[in-house]
């Protein structure tokens, strides 16, 4: 994850494998810090998790879905881009009443 942030600090986009590993680490940590199955967070093509306490989703399209691209997830999850700004600009698509991830951001992998 440090390599991905170092690349950003240098004004570069992280290499694909570095970005993939950072996205997955941040998703894993979000699932740990916001346990549950009421929100699905999708970062294609690198991963998806279910998190946040509440009613569990079991079939079909979940009612609470967050989806964004890997670079936006890296920025939002590390606090370099505010959740509200990302949603307002359309960089993050969040549908459902439980999809505000503000209380769980930034994500800090252990």
C-alpha cells in the first residue's frame, strides 16, 4: 500500500499490481472495521466486499451498493479525497440508505 501512496505523492499513477494490492488491502481493512453484510462495496476489477452492520443481503442485487474505480477508492479510502466530494462528483456511485461510508473512512490497514 505504501508503494501506491508513494506513486501518488510523486504525481504518478501506481502500477496495476501495486494498485490492485492496495485496493484489496483497503477493502480487507474496511470489512474488518465495519463488519456486516448490509453494504456491498465494489471496486472492479480488483475486488468486492460486504460490510456494515444491518440487514443481511442474500440474493440478487443488494439494496446498498457502493462502486467506484480503483484509483478513486485509493484516494477515498486513504482520506485524500472526501467521501462527499467523490459522491457529489459521480466518482463514487452509492445507492441505498446505508451506503454513506464516512464513519469508516479513512481506512488504515493494520
